[in-house]
C-alpha cells in the first residue's frame, strides 16, 4: 500500500527527513497531520504547548533538524506564533535540565550503597574494604597472615561521605558503624582530624561508637587505609557553616534559605548546612517552612502593607539577601514603644518571611532573644549572614554593653578583631544582615556612639495604629496566619532572584542608585542622607518583591506612594540631627525641672526643704541647675552625662563661665560660688518648649552618590 501524502507528491516520512513514528511514536505524526488538515488553531496551540509535545519538539530539533524545520514551516503556514512556541521550548528545555540536575544531586545525597566482594556490608558505590582488612555487619577485623582475622571493632566501620566547607576549605567526614542486627548505618559527622588522631577519635564514643583507648590506634589505621583506597569513590558534599549566600572562590553557588532549603544559582551545584556545633544547629532550626505562599500573600503580606510602620520590617526582611547584590550597608530596624502595642507582631510578620515564628515553639523559632552573651550574638550574626537577625525585647539584654557590641557588629558588618592564644589574630566574624529589634526604649539609648543613629531606622509607637479592639482582632488574625503559613515567601522570592540575577542585577543597581541619588539630594545633612539611602534600598527591594510575587505588586506600590509612608520617613530621619539624644535629654530635663519647680530659688520658697534637696535657681535672669542634680538625672535616664553635657555646650544651650571656668559661678540662697549648669536662651527654648522646636544639624554636608563603576556582586 502506498504511503499517504500531505501535498499530493512527497510522502510525509520523506518530508520530515526520518520516519516520525520511528523516532517519537505516533504523537508527532498526529500533530503534523493536524497541522496539514485542521483549521482549529486553538486546538493545535493547546497540543503544541503541552510539556510532552515541547519535549518531543526539542528532541526533534536536536536529532532531526530537517524534520523540525517541516514542523516549523507548517506552524508558520497556520499562523501559529512560532516565536512563542520556541520560547516555550527553550523554557521547557531549561526546566528539564534543572530537574535532571536536581535529581542527580538528590541521588548523590541519598548515598546509594552497593555490596562489595560478596560481603553484606553496604558501602558507598565504588568503595571497597582495603586490602588486609575484613568488614561485615557486626565486625571489622585486620587479617593477620598467621593468626587470621583479628577483630578491631565490634561493628562494620566505613567512611561514608566527605564534607568540604566552601569558606574554610576544612573537611569533615561521616563515619558509619553497622552493628549486628542493625538495618542501617549508625553515623556521626566529625572533623577529618578526629579520625587521624588516636586521642580525638575516642571522643566519638559519646555518640555510641565502639571506640576506646584500647582499639583507637587500630581504628585510626583502618580508616586511613579505607580513605586512601576509596578517596575518589567516597561521595563529597559541599557544605557551609552559615545560611545565606554561598560563594566559593568569588563564584556564587546559590543561597541557603534554611538548613534544608537550597536555592541553586547554577544547576548541579548543591551546598548543605553543616553546623560547627549543636548550638549552631539550634540557631537555624526555625528556618523551615509550612503552608502556602498564596495564602501567606493574602492573609499576611497584603494586610500588613496597609500599615507603613509594620511594612518597614516586612520589606527589610525580604531585602536582606539584596544587601550583597546592591552593595548596600547593614542597618537596623528598631521597633520601640510600650508593651502590647504590636512590636513583636511586626517582628513575627518579618520573621515569617523566612521561617517559623510560633511563640509556642521557642526551640525552633527565627526570632531570637536579646538575653544572649556578646559572643552568642556575634555567632548568630555570622550563622544567619544573608538573612535577617531578629531580636526581641532589648530590656532582657544582660547589659547595655552587650547591646552596644551587637549594634557595632551589625552596623560595621564585622566584629572586633581579637588576638589568638597561640599568637596572631583571630578571624573576626563578618555579617551581612539587617537587625530587626524591639524594646521599650530606642536601641540607640544603649550606646553613646552617635554614628549608630544614622544606621538605625527608629519606628516608635504602635506599628498598627490605634490600640483598640479592632486592631487587636486584626493583629490576632495576622498572628494566626503567621503560624499556619511561614518560610514560603522568602524562598519564593529568592528563586525568582536566582532566575533573573544574571540579566537583572545591573538594572536593579541602576534603579537603586537613582533612588538613592534622588533621596539623598533632598536631605539637608549627611546623617539624614544616610537614612534616606536606606529608604531607596527598601523601596528598590519592595519593587522586586512585587515582580517576584505579582499578587503583592499593587499593594507595595500603593504603600510606597502613600502620604503615610512619606510621613514615616520624615519622622525616622528627624533623629539624624540629634545623634546623641541631646535634644531629647534637654526636653526631659525641662519636664523634670517643671515637676520640681518648688525646689528652685525664685519660684516657690525652698526654705522648708533641706539644703541638700535644693535644685538651683530660676528667676527672670535665667535658670541654673546644680551639677550633681543634672548628672544624677541624666544617668537615671540612661544617658552618659559627660557626653550629653558636652553636646549641650557645643550647641550653645549652656552659658560658659569666665576664664578657666566652664560654667558661671552663681549665688543661691545668699551663698556665692555654687557649681551649676546655666541654660542659655536657646537651651531654655528647648527645655521649656516655649517656641517651635529647632532642628540642630551639625553637619551640613549633603551625601553624594558614589561614582564607582558597577561590579557584579559575586
């Protein structure tokens, strides 16, 4: 029987170059038949764009270009969008390659073992027991030429996997012991030096391994022989001791959004989190996921965008991975105010982007406590570098110094250098993060470093507006949603970033720099300019979040264009002109003086009080307050009296004395020579709020946009 033709002269199989059925079965032949005979383009498009057809077309293009060209011409004759079809083919091909690479990595992780030499001890594929030894479930023995097998351990021992840290290049190994009657390997991961040292290897006895001082030397010798024989066959896994961006020799491999959440930048790359000690594992345990990203968007993400103060923390949480991409410095978001105003809820919303925030599970929670040592805070920052560091309730901190040190670490991106016991210097911990803190008083009150103020976004008051029944119900609904859906939005955002990083980073950087230039030009001081640079960064990040999660795009743009958003930044940048809280301290002093006005000569008579209770003199000529009284109050309020008074003098809020005296000598209750601080007219204006508040800008320099060439971040 003659083969049917589609154009009356050339058989179909000849048109395609090779028999379609022989290559791909009848499905492609059916598609070609439809291309030649049907007029239903909608049906054709539906068939052509399904994954199975796209896979077949990709195979045809690779193996039979002539046949593929016939299909392409037929599509063009039917006015089917060939460009979109080939774009879909390319996307499908990339997806298949990525899936294949991920499956290969998964298989490597699953450690398929094979039986060697007829023994029933499962070893990693390609591995074998070294010559001169015998191993089986329940026994590892050294073979003596005269005495035969001599047992060195009552379990089959083997090296199952090697772990290489991409940062330090130090190696760990996984040791396995197969006990009699066991159905799986009993394993422990240890530094490689442990199996090379007869003293250290005894330590793994704590993990129920059959090693002691009597057999330690024999076990070390056996494992050394095992590693030498199987070095190329033992599976090797790249590891890291921290989450966030994973970079090896300047090349970005991907992003660890959690100990088990790997987002690769290049197909086939895989990095696993390997804690240095159990405490490290506890820090990252909360970075896991539950629920659905769409539900999170509608139940958490969109509602929170209606509250600018709370939204600052949300955008900051998303933005942390972009610090490295856009070359933006670390900074702090500080929620300060009375209890039960929603500060912790705002933190939970921010933390829920990346992990668990259920307060009933403190052992696996992304929100950390301020009740931590300086070393502990430093290690948390290092381990979570690339993800937000969220710390709740600063009043629980051990002391002000521990808070100040954490601020130093975060805002500088690097801890203080320290000497090593054996000489030289210890490697200082480095971090790339945004600290999202909460407390009853501003975090800047824990330090006298005025430069910190321009790196802290102070969000005061309730993040959710009025504290009433309606807001409490809304907050409770948010908290319930955060418990049900967490750790899904951040990884979804990072997958989008990975897919678009190579082509998009330059445009993102240009947008960020343009916004930074615009905002810093509006600022009147260097300090305000630095704070406004954070606004440019968060808004750029917010725009990218809207592109990655399209259902949030409209809400984010509405937020960024709202008057309330502008007003919030006006409030947050107002602090930059008073880096040591000098104005706030003077205002507090004024309130305190008015509350104790009867203890000032010239107001009410203080004769009824003991001289030790007098506070100073207050009359038409001015206000003078005793040194000891002011210093005592400043210290009670949490200030450094010496630093605050120095600022008051520099601002002209205190009158200066004559000659070598910093302060004027005054007469109080008929006695001359009292040491007191005397307020100037400007000082009285601030203290008594008798006129409009003055903005005290010491630095009129306007921050300029840096002009360095853009460089790929990795």
